[in-house]
DNA sequence: GCTTGACCCTCACGTCGCGGCAGGCCGGAG
DNA sequence: CTCCGGCCTGCCGCGACGTGAGGGTCAAGC
């Protein structure tokens, strides 16, 4: 029930120096000392340290942690609830970042560039300035920049032409399927959805069925992607999204 | 296409000082300067800054970020893939922490204490020491500590007795349902599952149907919780878990 | 042409959360 | 009694900026 600094450090995965520091700033002072001046920690100290570690892990400054832990109106259960909320919030934020990365990957794949503002949106809310004022320039005229980044991506010109040919071929075939009235859950449409996924895997990044259906939803939710598909054929975004979902389900 | 420090700082949500710092350590030097010595950033600089921000957000030291970004063998697409992987990894870690919090909440609810080692398990892998050597002492004899923490939780003695009565009543009724052979997806069992959830909500923490089914899985996966329910009645852990799932489905 | 205020520059010192080492005092095993 | 590992208290250093101080720059309005 009583532990030395070393023991505490080991079990809590912190260094002895850290415990000294916490003692110095009175964030966590051991409940007692031995005659020789050795720090003695008890179970309550360990519990406090666990909470400290938790908030620290989430990036809270030590001073704030002290305020949280010394708040007399918060019982232990409240701390657990708060931690639970914090975690789910963080997870949500990270999932948004994942979504942003997937957007970036798809934007790259479609040779569609993002404005600087869009590229940083993931890191927080934008102050509702103009924002879409200069939205026109995101579609055009940066051909030179595109070419340069394309070179940087490590593809040779021939690779790129081959990919473009495959992509064009696929485009033609899905437009044919759409205009000929084949339902989006038909075997043919599903096969085209699967080909779409394979195209991504071969040329860009590993795209599981889960990620693929995520993309499908994105095509509908994000006007930039919807617009991209709509320029190929009206109704294509929705058709493709449905086919992707049907394909994913039938492969599960 | 050309930005001043202030403009970059605004769009990237960093301070001017940070940009100065990145310039000092040559992590991100503006592509040019004006005659007066003003820093001028271009789109490529912004792209680099975006990556820097990303890795920084995930806690990477600047030096390492420089190494990652200056690695000539990594094309832009590879960065996106890497970032995607990093994020999903982080999410996984946070979800484990959520699970640990839920365990802690349930452990608290059941008056079951965790050993110090268990309490810190969430923060990383344990070196496979003895670990369960002294597992016996986690079940017993810390009555005094329990009482003290219970007081700290803000419940009065009467509150606690009322809760205990409710809990005992529920215990009796679910054991009756189990032994009388009522199927776990019967209306009666589902009602008892719902009561279980309400009991948690009233006395401990907000427990959605989602969290509730999470608990059900935990009762089966974690021997500590299984053992707890088994001591009340053999087969109860499984029965309750099934009833909780059935209840959650029928409420969805 | 001149002021004014917002923006930019370069030092340079301060802060936070420790890491790491020096120099010295315990404490139990042999 | 003597080790060796562990503990103690300074104290300096570092990474990633924050925060002025002291001074030049630029576009807008008079």
C-alpha cells in the first residue's frame, strides 16, 4: 500500500524525475516521507497520478490539471464521465481529420485542387469571412502546378498516360451503364464499382470496402466531388455511390 | 499566390512567431523575400506548412517532421497514406482508452477494485512481469478504502442504501427470469435489461444504448466482470449480455 | 507630401515540462 | 563492513514557442 518513487514510476510509466517535478510544483506530493526523507506514495496518490497521466496524455497543461483535480465539486465518477466525453470528442476530431485526408486523396486523384483555406479547414473552425468568395479559382488555370506536382509524385509520363486511358475507359463504361438504364444494384454496375475501387488501389492508395463506401458518401455530401461527377454525366455521382454501396454489401 | 507572414499565419491558424521559428530552424523557409526583407510564402510553402501542422498536431518533434518531409523517397501520396494510417492508429488508441474508462466506471459501480497495475494498463503495454501474481488481493479486504471513496463520491449513507436495495431487487428478478427459463430475448428479459440501463443512468453515468451494448460485450470479454455476474448466478453474464443486445435492437 | 496605423523585421529573454547529471546519503544482501 | 542499487537535492539544458523592445515599411486618407 506504500510505494517508493521508483516503484510508482515503474507502474505508472513515468520517470522519477517527473514525479520529483510534480512534487516540486505541488501537483502530486507524496502523502508522506520516511525518516530518511524518502518519498512515500499511497493508493490515493496513485489514483491522482492516474488522472494526471490521463489529462496530460490529452495535452492539458499541468496547472489546469491541478485545477481540475482540486475542484472540490467534482466527485470521482464525474471525472470518469468527463474523461469519457473528452475521449469521444478527440476521437471525433481525429475522424474529421481522417475524412479530410480522404478528401485530399480523392482530390488529388481527380486532379482537383483545393484552395489554401480548404487545406487548413481541418484544423479548426473557419471564421466566417468571405470564404467561397474566390471559389472560382479553385477549378482552373493551375495546370502548370498540377504538372509539377504530378512529376513529383513519382509517376512517369507513360504511367500517367496509361492510368488516364484506364480511367477514361472506365468513365465511358459507367456512363453507358447509367444511360442504358441498368439499375445501380445490377451485377454490371457493381462490377464497375469494384473496378473503380481496384483503380484506386492500383494507382493511388489502399482502399478497403469500408473506405470505398466512405468515398461514396463523400461524393454525395461534398459539392466539389458531386460537381466533378456531374460534369461527366448528370446523375452519375448518385449512381456510382449507390453501386459502390451495393457492391460493398454483396462482398461482405 | 504569394503571402506575407500574417496572411499565412491567419490561414494556417498559427502565430507569426511560429513561422519565424520555423524559418530560424529551417523547417519552413519562405521561398523568397521582398526588397525590404519581408518574408514571401508561396503555395508550395503552404502545402509544406500544412504537413508540418499535421504531424505537429500528432505530437511529432519538429526535427523528425523535417526528416519526414525532406525524405526524397516519399511522394505526396505516400504522405497522405502515412497520415491516414497514423490517424487510424491514434483513433484505435483513444478507443482503447474509452474502453478502459468504461471498465473503470463499471468497476466502480460494482465496487470491484482494480490493482494499481491494472489502472495504468491503458497507457501502454505491460512488461510481462508477474502480473496476476497478486491477483487475489484485488477482490478483498479493502472494505475501509471502499467506504472512504464511497463517501467521497458524494452519496449519503441513505442514498447508498436505497441504491443497494434497488440493485438487490433487480438482482433477484433477473435471477428469477434466468432460472425460470425465460429466453434472453423475451419481453421480460428485455425489460430487465432496460432497467439495468436505467439503474446505471440514475446512479452513475449517462449510459446510451450504444454504451450499454458495449458493457454487455465487456461482461463477456473481461473475466473480472464475468466472474462478478457468475457469483450471483451461473450463466447470468451471458444471459444479461444477450438481453441487453436484444433490448438495444428492439429500441433502435 | 505627410501622417497614421497596421504590419513587418531582428534581437533577446521568459516559460513549461521535463531530461540528465553531479555529489552525496540510505539500505539491504552478502 | 562493504557494495550496489536506489533515493535525495540542486542545477543546467532543451524544445517550441510566447512576449515584449526597438525600429523599419506600406498603403490609405488628409
